[in-house]
C-alpha cells in the first residue's frame, strides 16, 4: 500500500552512507541521524488525518508520517507529494483537515525553497500556485526560480555520483527526486550532477526493496561512490 501511495504521489507532481555503503531494506527506509534540535512543528504521525476526510481514503493512511519524514529531511519533493494528496482529498471530499491543509503545506514548501535557494523546488511551487489560480504567488515563485537558477549558474560546478549495484536486483536510481537510470545486477554507472547537497534513492524494479534515501554534500569536481548491497 505504501508503495502504491508513493507512486500515486510521484505521478501527481510529475505534471507540474556508512559513506558509500547502504544495504537493501524491506518495509523501512534507512534511518537518518541529522543531529538534535528543539521541535518546532507538531508531529503528525499519530494524527488520524484520513478519518477527517473519509475512512476509505487509504492514500491518506500514512500521510502524517510522510510529512514528518519529509520535514525532518528538508525534502521538498516529498512534501509536494503530500501536498498533492491533501489537495486531491480536499477537492474530492469538500472537506479540510484540522491538522494541516494543502494551503498551509504549500506555504511551508515555499519557505523551504527560499531557505535552500532551490530553483527546481521554487518552480514546482510556482506551478502549484498556478494550478490553484493564485497568480500573485505563482509569479513570485517563478521569479525566485529564475533568480536561483542564475545564482547557481555563476556559483555552482558539477560533481559525479558513481553507483555500484552489488545487489542481486535490477534497480532504478533517483537523484534529488529525479529518475536517472536503471542498473542491472553487477553493473555500475556515473551520473553528472550539480555540486552541493544531494539526495540519493534507489528501488528494485521487481521487488519492494529499496535503498536510502541518503543525503550527501558533494563538492565541485568530487565523485561520491554509492554501493548497493543485498
């Protein structure tokens, strides 16, 4: 069910390591330790958001945990996926959650785009505002996206990620939320990307095993090697 929900969310937004070592996991992603700090937002994992809409809305069953994890990892792509699920639930049911609304979540994602100076995320936020008819916000984030792209072109270089597939599975590789290619068992590939904070994730094509996500800050000209094992 979780895999179906994730695929559904990715399809919705598509329209708009021990260093170098991660083992395949089943049913649970790699646990991330990013330090400690005071909690500034309410944890949603145990909030029954699904019940506020419709008990049959199974795609909302884990949305609270999904938002918690994305917030913890500062992952705008996963937050946008949650936003799209909430928005669909609101439009289809005519209701809104008392815990969190799509509007509030989109505002939060916009602030994250500003914090990260993330051109790709800012453009996605602009597309979301366009789809909801908020031209003022759409124009604002479209301009931010262009500004961040210009900044990146003058200050950022390239780096490489090498993925070694030592597992027995054929895997799809995702970098910063984007599909980059498929690796058969025993093969490797290099991916050229922008330097900086990078999210790596892989999932088996014919299994529910997956690797990551992991996050690494890769410098200009550097190569980070990610080994995938059973």
